[in-house]
C-alpha cells in the first residue's frame, strides 16, 4: 500500500470515526462502503478489516463518553451478551455468502433505515411532535429530570431481557456487514425505549466494544484482515472519535438524525450500482 492510499484511509477514518461516534454507530457504515466502492476491496476483507476499525472506534469513543457519564452500562452489557452468539453466525455467513447478495442486502438495509430516519425527523414530523411534547429551540424534545434518570439508570430488568434478541441481530449484522450495529440500534433505543439520544449513542458504542471483539477473533482465525487498512484507518478513527465525543455535546439530536438519514440513503443507492 502506497503513502497516498494510506493518507486517504487516514482522512476517511477521521470522518468515519467522528461521525460514527456522534451517532453511536461506529465508523464502519462509512468506512466499509468506501473500501468496497472506492478501493474495490474484496467483501470478506473489507468486512473483516472494517469490523476491526469499528472496534478501535468504539474503544476510543467509550473512554470519551465514560468521562461524561453518558453510558448505560447495564443496558450495554445486556445487548453485548445477546450479540455474542449472533456474531459467530455472522462470521459463518460471511464465509458462505457474499458478492452480489452482500451488496444488495447491505444497500437495502441502509436505504430503508435512512428513509425511516428522514421521515421521523422531517420538519413536518417535528412540527407534529410539538403538539404533543414541548421542543427546545435546538429541536430536542424536553423530558423531565425523572424520565431522564429512569432512562439512564433504572430501565426495568424485564425490558432489558427483551433486548437480548435485538443484541443477537446486532451481532449478526456487525460481523456479516463489518459495520457494527449501532446505526440500527440507536434509532431503536430512541424511538422504542425512549432513551435520550445522548445516552443511546454512548451506550451503543459501549455495547459495540463487547460484541465486535468476538467477530475480530474469528476473523483473525480466517486471516481475512488487511493490517495496513487497519493501521491507517485505525489512526484516523481514533482521532475522529475524540472529535466526535466533543461535537456530540453541541449538535442537536434532530440534526444528527437528519445527517445520518441522508448519508445512509446516498451510500445505499451508490452500492446498488457497484
């Protein structure tokens, strides 16, 4: 790998790490499509290397969010435990099925999620929400301190157990697609469990650390990781994740979801024509 390619991966890593940390998705959902469409890396290698990048991104982001006390550890551990067996299945599926089906599945999931987030955070939807919930000037829904405390520290054990199947799905998607599962997990936590966006993104990054490492171990066994990609991309996402933690405190939630939705749709459509 030449220096120019390495520097390009570094810059992409900074962008992916920063954005991925802000939205709680890890940087894989940006990094892996770039490896596939720009650098034309084999899908199995792109996914394996991307998963390692996601892990580096998550580890770096966790330290930043932990300092700000935004992580719901019990929720994150529950999701991580549920994801462990799913991660093994994802690695197995990746060895059996990819190529054209890989691109189609990946693109379809990204586009569907992007459309959902765009509709939920469109000006019309946000205007309708104001009739039900007071909304602050930056577009974030105001919640009482009681609800915020409950979301952060006191989710019932029964609700947590219901998240085990969700964790299982996250594990499969994380290993198979190499992009982590936070891009799907964060919207579910926000819209289904009503966890505040800041806590949802931080907790998503924490759970990503737990279940992505299993996929990495199995990918090491299959020797499908490109270490030069991991080196340059890892440096980039480490820098980007710290910038993302700082920026996440200043960007309104509605802007984060709008940016995420547009990016997912663009990447998804681009991959249909790969």
